[in-house]
C-alpha cells in the first residue's frame, strides 16, 4: 500500500513539472483539476488529469 502512495506522489510531482507543456494539449484544465492562486503563486492539484493519464498508461500496458 505504501508503495502505491509513493508512486502516486511521484507521478503527481512529475505531472506538476510537466504541466506547462501538457497544457498546450488541454491536459491540466479538466474537471477535477484543482487550482488555487495564493499570494501571487499558483498551486495545482491535477487529480482528473492524473486519472486520465493513468488509464491511458494502463491501456497501453495491457496492449503490450
């Protein structure tokens, strides 16, 4: 269980780093993606996009 939590947190960190590039494709603006503006900084929690990307990765994994 702890392994999946660590993998999920690492995936969220990676996704947050790649978010400016992925926004060009519409990812990061889906329903379920939370965004806050506090003191001039933007904080995002891309839950919806992470679920969509995981389903795509699982589908590709099943095909291979």
